[in-house]
C-alpha cells in the first residue's frame, strides 16, 4: 500500500507551515485562489513531519 499525506480542505487555512517543514522539495503546492495546499503524492515520503506541525490538524497520513 502506498502512503501519502492527505489534506482536509475543510481544516486547511493555507498557513504553509507544512511547506516550510517538509524535508522533501516540492511535496506541497500552495493554491492561492483556494488558500490551501495540495500534495504531490509522487514526491511525498509519508514521513509525517507535516502532520506534527499543522496547528489545524488538516494533514493525515493515509
């Protein structure tokens, strides 16, 4: 089974802390129109670091 981070768009506020905390480049893409992030699943290693820094608990490994 392939794991990646999932974004709960109802909880994400677009603060971008996941982007700055992720050790892998280009995993998160900020969508300014929606003011949230999406995940480039092919780049995500599912390390879970972003889930620990997200204050809104908008990120889950799944």
